[in-house]
């Protein structure tokens, strides 16, 4: 394991990390990321199969990001932004998905 990874793991063991909270690595030190009280994250409902796809993408990112697994919110946001960047193609994808689930 790399020295940086060992340092982070030691910090994780020494600190009591809270589940559901976000942390950022700055100059080799793990810091709690303060959430904005005016948080603009939205809660949306998605189908189980879409969520499973998101989780699979999230897990697969560990290899691409040197062991870091991004938060599911980041994964979801990235996929939505990428998928909706071409509005016409996004509309076709929505139409196809609607037809798939209602047929």
C-alpha cells in the first residue's frame, strides 16, 4: 500500500468517522466536510434497477480512482449530467425507458 493510503487509513482508525458524513483529503489529512445548511441536494426516487446500475458504477470506480469509491450522489450527478448533455438523445432515452417499463 502507498504511504498516503496508509496515512489515511490510520487517520480513519484514530478518528471517529460518522456514517453518512463527507470527508475530504487535503494535503494528506482527512478533514470533515461541512455541509451547507442551505444544502441544495434533492431527494429523488429512482427505480431499483437504476439504483443497482449506479451502485455497480460506483464500485467499479475504485480501480479508476486508486481505491477511492465516490459518493453515490457524485456518481448519480455525473451520469445525469453526461446523459442529459444532449437534450435530444436524453429525450429518446426517456421515451425508450418509459416504453420499456410500461410494456
